[in-house]
C-alpha cells in the first residue's frame, strides 16, 4: 500500500513536470507571434553562434579562475570549522564567503602598492590550495574535506526527473545570454561595476577607497567586496572587465542555485526533497531576472542565503560545527554580503536581529555575534559610502582586526554560558 502511494506521488510529480515543460514550449511558441516580444529560435541560435568565438573561451577561463578562487576559499572556510563540511552546498557557499573576504583583503593591501597583479593572485590561491591538501594528507584536518556522501545523489536529490529537467531548462536561460554577449547588456553595469574591475586589472592598484573610476557615480555606490572578487577574476584571466563580468554569469548562476537550495532546505522539514521546487520558485523572483547582469544585486544572493540558512540551523537546534561559533560564521557571511551589496547585506543583518527578538532562547547569542562581526567588518565600506576618502591600507589593516574581534566574541559567547544567558535576557 505504501509503495502504491509512493508510485502515485511520483507519477503526479512527473505529470507536473511534463505540464510545466509543455507550458514553457507553448509560451515560446506564443512569443513568436508577438509584435513586441517576438522570439525567433533560429535568429537566437544564430546570435549565440556569432559570439561564441569570444564568449566561450572567456566563459571557460572565468569558470577555471572561479574554481581556483573557490578552492582557495574552501581551504580558508575549512580552517574555521571543527570538522569536515556535511554538505556540498555548505562547502560551495562558505568558499564564496571566504573568497570575497580574501579578495577584499588583497584589495586593501597589495592594491595599495600596485601589486594586485596576476602572478601574486594566482600564487596566493595556489598556496592556499596546497596548504589545504597538505593539512588533509598529514591528517591535521580529519579527511575528507566534505563528508556528505555521493555528490551524484546530492545533485539529483529530487523524486521527479521531469521536475528536475524543467528546473534545468528554466535556469539555462542566463547561461545562453552569457554566450550571446561579450558584455553585460545593461548600461548601468558598465560604470558601476566594470569601471573599477577594469581599473584593477589594468593598473593593479586601487587608491583611495572612494575612487569610483567613473564620472557618473559617487562613492555611495562603491562596493569593495564586488570590486575585489571580480577584480581578481579579471586579473587572473587577463580578460577585460566587461568580458570577465559577463563570463561570471555561469559560476554566479551555480552559486545562486546552491544558495537557494541550501536556504530552502534549512527551513523545510527534515529530508524533504524540495531542491528543484526551490529553484523553480526562485525563478519567479527579481534576482533571477537579473542573473544575466552579474551585478552586485545578484552576486550577493548566495552570501545572504548562506547566512540565513545558518541562522535557520540555529533556530532548529542543529549542532554547531564552527570553530568560533555559528554566530561568527553568520557574521562573516553577512559582512561579505555587505561588501558586495551594502543595502541587501544590511537587510540580511536586520532580518536575523528581528528573528532573535522573536526567538531569543534559540537565536539571541548567535545574532549578537553575527551582528557585531558583520558590523565591524563593514566599517570601511560604510565610511567609504559616507564620503570619507580613506587610504587603501586602512581596509587591509582593519579587516584582520575586525575578524579577530568577531572570532573572539564568538568564542566568548560559545564558551561562557552566563554571557549567552545574559544576551537572551536582554533580547527578551
């Protein structure tokens, strides 16, 4: 009887997937006859093929550079944990947090001396990856790096192949747009994002912090974390800023998908197979429509999702595997988010703070550490947006100090029950 119910549910899910795919194809057919939204599959394919000689090599280079950046990031993230990652999504997203903070630190240090250059960035990443491999081989870290079972099972993890295919078809759209254009086709991306990234790639320096490299935007639009991350990608690949940012659409899409699945899984009942449903739901949001921009509004999504997912883990009482406490890990994720997109990062911090007031017993100590960590790390970003012309080295000197403050506070709250209880009473 139970098997028949499972079979009936599987058939129903497959039917939903088939209906969705059919509706998608009918929609494309309907668009062909629209005067305002005409769609010609032949012309679309022709447009992609005409640009492949430029966009495909760039996509491969950016994907390789992003993999190197994330590999270095996952080593840094593993150093902040007591044990291996228990999911591929956590490793992927934590690696992005670490990569953003690492590249922002490099922006605030070597870029002050004109040394934000390809050899130094590659050597730094390779050295981190080598150190991680040595720590695993010498058993100073308990292998494996990720203890999450079969990656194929984690990737598929869906009861219906039709639903999974529907999600894949919907999410491939931004990748096709990447292959069709060597630059992001939105006018404000060029001065807001491409200008600083191309400046870093060309000159290797960035000074002072409020330098926008654009005549039409002010320091309030500065995004130090985005400039550091994308500046590193452009410099490592030696691609122009516009082409590097356009090429980042593929890794960005994968990161956003991982963030959406991780957050959905953290707030769903245990073992609920909702991965593909989360991707389909996210496809209805504004950030999904902006995936082909590769702007800060979208690059920030995986960082915010990871921080919120860790906060949800705290609400559900899941074990804390972070060396300096889960609050520090959330704070680092939100700090990286604030450096990439300050407004969205601020709202993420505010969300966890409000949740802590509603559920103080479960979340107040964690939220306190997260807010403090993110706040102190984001001070140079806030000062720059306020118009203070800080020397670049201020950023490089402050980030380690702020990180130590967050880690020290997290360790204190994690080990001193009296302090944590005091925070709970204060929140109440």
